[in-house]
């Protein structure tokens, strides 16, 4: 019988540690809802003591989501543990996840503590956490570079103190798969009370081995894998959830384990992470990259047309990929739209569906054929919308091989109509300058990217910008069949996010 592997998702905590990936409270909640649909076992919602914003995000998720364990991170400090519990306590089976480094490098240079002190602190803090909940995870930070005898000593003691999950992180992404697997086997064989706890792994991807290391750990006794969607996370990121889950599913012949993740929601979840964080997925990324199921060579295309399994080891529909599906036209009704959106893995409130329907009709009017990708972009845009201080009322752009590119922009700024015409180096530059003047922003544009959502010259353009103001970095997105309008919307979306943060929205 195949054994269950618990999926501990840390997209909202370690994933958010990716540079520039900060998410606001509404976005974190929306992503957490998506993780519930994916049916992960544990959501690590944040690090409650880190800031008031983090505390509120964890509390909001713990208070309002059911059907999942919600975890909060805490250093081995009294205040961290108490604060984590305050944020988590209304959750269903809430988990306090406390950590302390065990490697000599960390003890000597970072903690300036002896092994005895680390052991004593770990036990005391696990005991404190266990007074609040029976669901306590202890992580030995930098475990893979620690003396294994010492890790065994710490793990044995914290199990006695009440830890029910023991996490063995490869914090620096240093381990090799055979070595990491052997380390897990060593723990399984040398910790006398190991049967009282679940062994977990948390791998970073510095050498591109996070998924391989996680699978090696599973083969040697680990039963929880910590991971993130799209593999986002500190530095080179974490184990990519979609890769571990699909590897276990696809290679069940060699890996007799299973997860309870509903894989059909993987594609939608991955898109949501990209939209929220502004971290694009490389086209050749396994499972969720744009090319993951694309066949370019004629020989491959011919093979797949004759028999899909000639070149496909997974069925695209297993991850919810419906790429290229012609969905609806401008005459389609609200019901058809709702059915399609649900089939794509999104659940919308009635009010969100109304907004999506209005936008859908607008776009379908211009673009005759609407594909799933077009619909998905509208859903993301409308669902993740934040309150708008700035709204685009009209945009007129002149550009070409002669004359100066000019943009005339009319905005609503906090309810007031304002307009301006500006000359620029190109049409986008002119448009952005006009918006910057009208909104009086002092922010800097860090990144601008435009891509096409589906094929053809009538495809919608999708623009992503990253802007920075006073050390705060936000992402803005916009989509429209006209790429200049998409760019203006993306820029305004970013500026609206900055205003939202300044006015007290959580970042
Ligand atoms: O990478 C790491 O060691 C961590 C711990 C807090 C689990 O993120
Ligand atoms: Zn980590």
C-alpha cells in the first residue's frame, strides 16, 4: 500500500522571502483559499512576530479557513511562541513551527551558543509551544550541515518535550540527493522515539537539487515535504510543490507514496502565484512552465498526434491545463462563463463573477475568439483587484516612424478627473510620464515586461511592472488586446498598490 506524504506549503512564508515577492493580506488569503482547494495538509501562513502585518495575515487565515492545518513560524524565543499562538489559536488544529540552528557554523557565528545551550533552549521552547497545542513542529536549521549525532540528540529531546513533527532542513541547498537520503535514514535508525513523530524535510534549491533531495528523503523515511508553488523562496527558492507532487504521481511504480493534492488545480494555483508575486515562471520550468507541454519538433508533434504517450509522461489535464481551448464568444451568457471559470479551478463570489462577466464582454467585443488563457487573465485581474485610488478613464496615443510619440491620458484620481498630454521617447514612455505627472508619484520603475496571453495578432497583451517607492516594491499587472492600454493598467495597478500600502493595507 502506498504511504501518504504530507504536503506542508510554505509559499506564504518562505515563498514570500523571495526578493520583491511581498503579498498583501487580501492576496495571502486568496492564495490560502487556493491552497485549501489544492488540498495541501499544512499551510505555513507567516511569521507572526515579524510584523503586525504578518500577525494579521496569519490570524486572518487561521480564523477563517477550515479543512487545513495552519502553521505559524517562531524562533525559539518566548515572545515568538506566544505571538504565534495568539495568531493561530482560532485555527483548526493549529501548528506552532519553531526553529533553532544546530550546525556548528551557525552556533559559532550566528547564535554564539554552545550545543548544550541550543539543546536546552530547543527543549524549553518546544515545551512552551506544547502547552498551547499538541501540534508542534521543531526545525533544526542548517541540519544538513550539522553533526548528525547532535541533531539526533536534539530531536530525541524535543520529541520528549512534545514535538510531533521534526523538520530536517537543507537550509543552504548544499546537500546531494544520496547524501541527504542517507542523513534521513540515519535519523530513522538512531532516534529511539522517532516513531512518535513525523520526519519532515525542507530543501532549498541553491544547486538545483531541492526536489531531488526531497524525493531522496521520502525514499528514506521522511513523510512530510515542505515546499512552495513555483518553487519560490529565499535565494534560489524551495522545493517546487508541483514537481514533487507530480513526480510522486507519475513515478508511483518506483515511489510507492502518494499525496492528497488535487493536481488538477496546480496550473491555476501556479498562475495565481505569478500574478500575485510578479515572479514569472521560466518557460522551460517543469510542470508549470509555458513550454512544459509544448512540442516544437515535427517528429514529436507527429508522435503526440498519433499517441500522446509517445512524448508525454503526464497528461496536461492532470495539472488542469486546458491551453488552447476555445472557450466562449461575445454571445456567451453568465452561466456558461461561471461553468468555464469553475472548470478552470477558480471559485468566485457572485460579485466577483459579475465583474469578470462585464470585463469578459468588453474584451470579447474586441477579440472574437476567447481562450482559457484570456479568461484566466481577466479572472486574476478582477479577483485580485485592490481598492483603486487611480482609474484610467481614457488614453489616446500617437506614435509612428515620424513625429513625436504623444500620449493623452485622462485619469480619475481619488474621484477627481484630471488629464494631461505628454511627449515621450516611445508611446509607453509618453503614457507612463503622463501617469506619473497626474498621480504625482515619486516611485521608480524597476521592471517592465510584456507578453502575449494567447497566440495570434489579436491576442491580449499582458504587462507586468515592478515599481519601488521608499524601499517598498510592488508588482502591477494589466491585460488588454491593446498593449499600451495593458501597460497603462499595469502601471496604475502598481501605483494603486503603493497607495493601498501607504493607507494602511497590509503588505
Ligand atoms: O530554510 C530553513 O531552514 C527554514 C527554516 C525556518 C525551516 O526556512
Ligand atoms: Zn527555508
